[in-house]
């Protein structure tokens, strides 16, 4: 029997049908498009929790995506395995002319795509990759001398100056669905079929009010109010278009736009300096000897440090997979500066627990807090958790929500003395960095 001819759009970090650059190109330029998603076991096997909320989020999203595609006369092919295992199976079933993807900047993604592209092209299958997960990327925002920025402020200024109708254009992929390959619905594995289980996930609303974007600068630091967009998970998996968010913010949401710029600053940092995925941006920090007290790390993970702002953030993370952005800074600073624990321990914990985990942002923010990254916080800056609590959760709404025993004898005493910890951190950093200079 002759194999059906298709062109494949491989969904990865672009799980939507509207304003999707690569999907638009596949539909408009090639037609007969069969969308594909691969539950990549090379990624899944690194996840320790079988009730990982991110896997549940992806599975729920794919169920909806498949339904929408079938309403348009197509379907979604969902496979389980490594890309090296899946693509031979796909080519056994279909005569594939071309594959379109959204390209990525993370180390594993780059290796994966290079290998798959080479394998497909050797078999006569064309490979087309398009920008979609960010507005600017890689070498698009550079200094006048052609080198990458290592300080955010001038990067953000240049990034903002380059925004225009062309780069923020909408790709009307949703209007091209009549070019889908017409086929009966294909079966889709359940979440248990891929070795995971459904969770208590509460999906953040991807539709953010204009008022929140306009007032973002006034509300984003207050964990006791609903003042952040919670779009992180949607940007991570592409269930919303980053171009659409920037279009909405132009002219009245400058602080919100600035956060999008920070995200892309960390992306280009990892693209130009891939070593930061494993090592500090600043070589001096490789000499840092961390205390790495296991009991202190366990107390931090469990939200039992005796510092309310820190513990509220860690408990929110454990309960929901989300942590307020101000709490992320305070908890990270506390681990690194107060406890002198290797920031890579905290980075790995956030990578395991955060619903909106994105490698470049998580890595960039941890290196920022520890002082080891480019344009990082000064090494001698140590957040005071009590002062942060007084300033940003004055009414204690956030703390009392996540620490029901707050104010009672059931709440633990502080595991370190604040003044001692600050002095110890400053002296430790100073001695390490001065030693490196000599």
C-alpha cells in the first residue's frame, strides 16, 4: 500500500494554532500538514516525580490541540520515545516531504535538532526552522561592534528600539488550517501510557487583562495580590504568542515589556556563552567553596527555615508549581548568601519544581542572585528577608496563606542568625574573590 504523502509540523515549544510562525509556513508554503508531537523520553526520564505538573500541562494542552485540529479536518500524531526512535517510525508510515519546526537555543535542543535534521536530509526530507519562542534571538541584538551585550540596561534599550510592526507581526496560522492533511483521528497515548499521572494542576489563565499589564510596575512585587501575569508557563510551552503579548504592552506596559526583554537577554546569554548551563559566567566564582549543609538545604526545600518570606515562597512552590517573582529572589538569595549553599543546588530544585521552568531564565536568575552571572547583583548585596517581608507583604497575607502555623510555637525558629549570616557571606565572598585576583 502506498504511504500517504504529508508535510510534518513538529510541535515542541509552540503548542498553539494561532499566530504560530512555523505552523503558518508549513500550512501556507507546503500544505498537507500533519502535526506531530513527541513525548521525548530523553527528557521525561530525567524527571523524578511521576506526578510532574509540566507533563500534565503538556498532555492537557495536546488533548485540546488535537480536538481543535480534528474540528478543522486534520489530527495530531502523538508519539512516545526519543526522536531517534520516533522519526524512523514516522517515515515508515508516511511519505514525508518536509518538516517545519520552531528553533530553540537550549543545549539539548540544539544537539537534538542538528541530529534529526541531518538524519532527515540524508533521506530527502527538507528541514525548515523558524523563530517563534522569542521576538529577538541569537545574533539579532548586538552592540555596535557586533559583540553580544553582557549588561542588561543597554541590551534592553536596544531591544526596545528594534520593536516594530514587522517583528511583531501576527502570522495567521489559524486561517490556514484548510491546508491540513485530511485524515481520520489518530489515537493519542494517555498520560499513564507515557509513565506519568494526572496532577492537581491549576492552569493559569493565558488571557491577561490590559489593566494588569498597564499596572504591572505597581503590582508585580506584591505576592499577596494577583499582580503578576503568570504567563511564564504559557511562554515556556508556546501556548501564547510572545509577539502578541508585546503588541498588547506597547505604549502602556513598559515594565511588562522589560520583563520580556530580560527573558530574551538570558536566552542570548546562553546562546553566546553555553558554558553558563553548567558553570558560572564569571570564572572567579568557580573557586567558591560552598558550605552545602544538607540539613539547611532540606529545611529550605521544605519551607522550614524560620524566615517567613522564604518559607512562604518555598511552600507555594511545593503546593502549586509556581512561586511569586519577588519570593524567588528572596528565597534564592537566602540559600546562596545566608546558607552559603551552591546556587546550582537551588537552580536544580527550581528546575524540578517550577511549572514555568525555562533553562536560560532559571540559570540567568540564579547566577544573577549569586553574583556569578553577567550584570549580576553585587556580591556584597544580601537581601534581608525580614525587611523584604515588611516592604512587600506588610499585611502578612502571603505569609499567612502559605504558613498556617505562622505566629505560633509550631513554627520553627530561624536556622541561622541573620546578622551573622550576612557578615559570614560578605567575608566569604570577599576572601574568595580577592584570592582569585592574586
